[in-house]
């Protein structure tokens, strides 16, 4: 039973790739976008139905009760009709084929086809955004855990320094004030470490929500092998922007929606033209079912063919308003496309700038960390031989802690900038 409970409490371990794949399977926004794509495919089927022939069948049976009566002619009863009940069976088939409607049907089909492609691009964009969100939160958890390790090392150094100061005080080489100062530093560093543990849990909860797992369940991450390596060399700005403008799914979706709206505007203009329809009707009537379904089919039947032209010459400016509204929708979609292009270019520029800064900062931070480690070693050595002070050691410890945090921050910033650049360029 205890073993079972321990197994239940075992944390789920995720690599970055596993976290992204799990999120793509569970994310409700992606599922919604996929359903919208399926819905648009049905809209395409509906638009194609306009050019396909429409076949309608109708049938009815009527039961008629006719009361008894007399036929009177010039005041003389010439015929007496008895009471009777009659049945009337009727069936008909109608075929209707649209021939021309001013281009509405083929423009509507083209618009629906473009909308399907736009929704596919939106699905790709949603996948891209989810992947980036998971990657970003994955790196933030790694950052918080790395920072926790730095603060844990700082707390350990403070404990060691407090113990060493106490031993020096007992040997008569430090004052009671030095002991209290060392203990205060130790306690402050422990408080910071405990606060960072909370930050780790918050980052873990954010990642769990992005992945789609219960935040209350234990979760841990496996860092990528290249996690703490130097950031990649940033690309040339113009080349990076050009790649993004050609590959980003959201821009493809905007362009397809714009073209779809142009087709819809052309379809709206079809109402200015007449509509040509071919129609054929066949109907048959009989007094009883046995006669109704017996050949020849020409008996008690009617066959007709119709060529119909319908032309809406004036509809209270409704047609003009619909055309103008469709043209405005084209302008709105063109505006969305231009705005999307600017936003994508801005995303690329920010990511490249962040990557450049992170790469430069990582180099300086790593050099600073080496210097700070040597400075702390020398400060401790000076204190051990009696020529250094606790204040010098504390200053060296703080500088080392800050240098280590800078290394973690710059390298994780580099990973996030790489992810942001991949997202901005379309993966």
C-alpha cells in the first residue's frame, strides 16, 4: 500500500518535446480551431450545392367524403348522387438546375475554398503559439530552478560563514557584533531561498496549465542538453524578417481571408444580373394506389419543362448596400493583413535584439562569474589569516551570487529569444 502511494506521488517528467506534444493534444484552443476548420469544409460543400441539380419528390393521399345529393336542372331532378368516399393519390418529381446567377455560385465556391485554406493556416498558427507558450514556460521553470540552486549555494555559504565567524569569536579574533552580522546574513539568505522555492512552484503551475495537466499533480522537467550553452548567433535582421513574412501561418491566413472576401464581394455583385434556371416537373394522379403505381407512366400524368429568368430590378438599394458592405470587408481584411505584417516584423526585430543582447551578456556574465569566484576565494583567505574582514567576505559572496544569477538569466534569455525567433518566423 505504501509502495502504491509512493508510485502515485511520483512526479511526471517532461522533456521539452514531450511537454509541447502533450499540450498540442490537450489544448482546448487548438481543438476549437480544428473544429472551425471542419466547419469551414462543410461550408465549402454547401457552396458547391448551388451548382448541383436539386431533385425534390412530393407525394400525398387525400380522402374525400362526398354527401348524397341531387342534380337539378330547370327545376327538375335529373340525377340523384349517392353518398360516397373517394381516395386521391398524387405524386410528383421536380428537378431544378441553376444555369447562371451573375457569377455568385462560382465566386461563393472560390471564397469557401479559400476560407478552408485560411482555417488550416490558423490551425498551424495556433500550434505555433501553443508550442512557443509551452517552451517559454518550460524555460521559466528552468530559470526558477537554476536560480533556486544559486540561492541555495548562497545560503550554504552564509551558514558556513556564520559558523566560521562563531569559531573566530570563540578564539578571540572576532567581535560579538561580527557574529550577529554573520547570523543576520545567514537568515536573510535563507529567507531569499525559501521565497525562490515559491517562485519555482508558481513556474511549475504555469507550465502545468500550459501543458494541460493538473497543477496539483507533481511535475518535473528534464533540461535540454544544450540548455546552458551559449545562445546562437543572431541572423541578419532583413533576412530574418523576409523569412518570417514568407512563412508565418498567420500572414498566410490573413492573405487567404482577404482573397476570400474579394470573392464574396464579386458574388454580391451577382445580384445585379438575372438568374437563369431550368426546371422539369413530372406528376401523376390516381384514384387508387393500384392504378397509381401501374404502368404506363404517361397515364393520369403531367410532364412539364420550364426555363425561368428572374431579375431583381430594384430591391430598395439592398443589393448596393450588400455590395458596399462586402467591399468594406475587403478593406478591413487588407488592413488586418498589413497590421499582421507589421506585427510579425516587430516580433522578429525584438527576438533578434533580445538574442543579440543575451549572447553578449552571457559572455560578460561568465567572465564575471569567474572573477567573482576568485574574489571570494581571496576574501576568505584574507579573513583566515586575519587581514580581511567579514564585510569583505560578504561583499564577495553577494558579487558571486549576482554573477551566477546573471549567467543563468542571460543563458535562459538566449533560449527564450531563440524560441521567440522561431515562433516569429513560423517555426
